[in-house]
C-alpha cells in the first residue's frame, strides 16, 4: 500500500515569522540563527527549522512545529525543541551497565549477579525437561545446600561453546602475535596441563612460570617462546668466557717495565 504524502499547507509553510517569534520568546534572540527550511509533518502541520547559535551546540537546530485548524486562517505553535543535525555532536548511544562491564573491571568487593535465566547456565538438578518456576528453583537450592551436593547450576552447551570461542579468539589462541612467532605449539609442550571434559581436546592450562600465559587457558595450537623443548641456535648461545689468567708479576717487576 502506497502512503499518501501530506499536502503542504500554504499558511503553515508561510508562518516563518510566527515560528521565529515564538522561538525568540522562548530561548532569546541571541541563540536563534537563520531559517533552514521546513518539513511537512502532516495535514496542515509544518515544522520550521532554525540554526542554533548557542555555544556548545554546533550543528544543532531549533525545531518549531506549527499547525492550522480546519477552516481557520491563523496558525498556532505546537512545540519548540532543540534537535541535533547531521553534524551535531551528540552523546553516544546508552549501553546498559551490565553490558558495559568488561573482564578486569571488577574491584575487590564488587558484585556482578548472574541473571536467573542466563542461557550460559542450566540447573544441575532439575525435574526432567520441565522448566523450573521460582518455587521449584528455591526448593532445588535448599535440597542441594542441605545435602552438600555442590553447584546448583552448571554450564550449558551454549555457555561452554561461548567460552571456547572466546578463549580460541583471544590471546591464548593460535591467532595471537605470540603464537604466530612461536617455534612450536602448546600441544607438544611439557608445561601444558590438559583440561578434563569436552574441552580437553582443544584447551589446556599453561604451567610454565616463565611464560606470559602461566596459569591461563591456552589452545593446543597456541604457542610461545617458552616452549619446553625450545633450543637456541648456536649463534644465539652465550659465548664461553676465556680461561682465567694467573698474574705472577711482582711490584718490582712492574717498576722495571
């Protein structure tokens, strides 16, 4: 269905002075620039745009909307607002606090609760395939706590896959500059401690205290210069020190020289 474009109302389009007078009365003449044009909003409704000369608002514009009632000759002012233009400096799009948190942002004492329906986690003890309501989840937690059964929730398949992809794409994966320049991969390194479970075929933990990745998860095709089997080329080996020289000269012999 084709949308019918509203016809421009001559009285509303010509009400530039009316719009400017209303704007000046609201914000003062010092902040109002030249008329930049108009936009037809609807039947007998037009918005007039004026430049904004207020300091700190470069690229912004004043928007004054006027309207004319049916069978009326005069127009009335509906609203006066300040809007950003294409070149205006505006604040970045708001991002929820939970999504702004990055690894390393937490300080001692900070809390970061996990949402109840986080797809990365699933109940460790559940009632078949039925979804747990709040009362059933509370019962599961109480039973688990009383029996000492450990975790109430564990990683879901989605949570495990997200973690694996994040690790593989990160600094502990094969694409990092450290791995690209490594003489061999972690899979043949004696300092690699393999993980248990489904991720054991892709990842391990570095146990080399001299390596950058000590104590971190690394992919088996990651690598670094601290590989257990790395050897220096002969030209890079330290040069042996010369033999010690035994000084037999006495003070009298030195004076004679």
